[in-house]
């Protein structure tokens, strides 16, 4: 039984016991209702001032019964309160200690600065992908509320523009940092700080204004995203080309919910030691081994859409592939 249910039951039984015995004391001892309740509360709380006490034998016997039932009920209720508040405190404390240890052990994880509307969407996506993350936000209430719902939620309360909180999030071992705080100036500052603490860190930042996008790139951000620009483009595309976008969206939704196929488009970078480096698309046998569809290849500043089989795959090329999560994982292992 939950502690709160125990408290409710204890208070209800305690109320019934006090009222019932008070009415009996009124009848037997001739007290007023207030005097009877006063005596009952003083007795059940073990204070016992002695200004009121039963004089009849039946009243004394009733008092003995009242002490047995009343004190027992009072102790039960008090224990339920202690279990709820003291026990709950230590339970939360232990969970926070475990979370702190989890964060200290993280490696190749994602740091999300800002747990607002965009930050929540980002972390939900990381959760779905089974990736490790740490959220940093100065609003302790929203973080603790999320922690109550999900004991595996990792968070740090603090201002992400301060280096100490980024260090606590193990930025030196992180794979990427995503900055989604409310102001562009703070996003620029976080980008500068994170790149100074870990020059190899991959940084993605949100920008509201066009001028901030350039500043974030200068500050060291690898990618800058403007939610308003993306939203505006999406609305425009839906208005101009509703059929195509609806088809893609519907196709991926059907694959997900009717056939349990998790289709996605993923960008994959060709590394120095890649097995397919220096080969053409045909020679790489990407299609044969992974079953993915290559929809584009980015070479420096050129984007080749629907590339031909003779295209040579080189170091730092970015492959845009479409397929299931499992197929894309196979491709990543090849690359």
C-alpha cells in the first residue's frame, strides 16, 4: 500500500475513534462536546493535563480502551507520515546519488543545454535511440519533475554558460553538445566555452536570428539550426508541394506503425580507415550489403543528388542514405 493511502486511512480512523469515544464520554461523564474532544485529544496525544479525567468506573474502563485504540491509531498515522516524508526524502536522495555516479561514468554521450520545448524534443529523440545524455538547465523544478517520472533521467541544475556545469557533465568525454537555451547570446557563449573545453566536440546550436547563425559558426558550432526558418520552410513546402511531402510522411508513418519498420534518413561520414574509401558506389557494394538507398553524397561544397554508380567515395564525403535503422547501422559499420 502506498504511503499516502496509509496516511488517508490513518487520519480517517483517528477521526472516527476520537469522535466516537468523545460522544461516549459525553454520555457517561456528562461533559460537553468540547470538553470530551479536549480530553480525547489530550489523552491520545499522551499529553494528559489532568484537568479532565473520568470519575466513573465505566468511564475509566472506556479510557483504557480509548488509549489502546487511539494511541495505536495515532502511532500508525505518524509512522505513515514518517514513511512518506522521511522515507521519500532518502529515496530521492539515493536516486540522485545514483544519477550523479551515472553521469560521472558517461562516455560518448550528448549534452543538452536548455530543457525547454526544443530541449525536451531533443532528449525524447535521444531516449528513443537509446543514447546517453545529460540535460543542463537552471530551472530545477522542471528537471526534478522529469526525474520523478523517469529515474534514468540525467540532469544538472545550473547555468550552462558556466564552465563548471559543463565539466560536471563530463564534456571532455562527450560526443556532442546541443545548445537550445532561450537567447542567442547564451548559445554563442556556450559554444565558445564547450569548444575551449573540448575542441573535438561536435556542437549543434539553436539560433533565432539570422545574424546569430553566422556568429555561432564563427564561435565554433559545427551546425546551426533555426527552428523558425525550418518551420517556415516546412509550411511553405506543404503549401506548394503537399502531395510529395504527404507521401513521404505517410509512407514513413505506415512503415513505422503498420509494419514496425523504423525508416529514416541518416547522414554518414566516410572516415580515413573506411573500407569503401577510394571505391565507386558500384565497387563498394553498399546496396548489396546494407540494402539502403543512397539519395545523395556531399563532397566539400557540392551536393550530388541521386549519385551515379561511377561516383568515387572519398575521405570526408557525407553519404545521405535512406533505409531502416538496422540497414543504416550496417552501412555505418561498413563506412
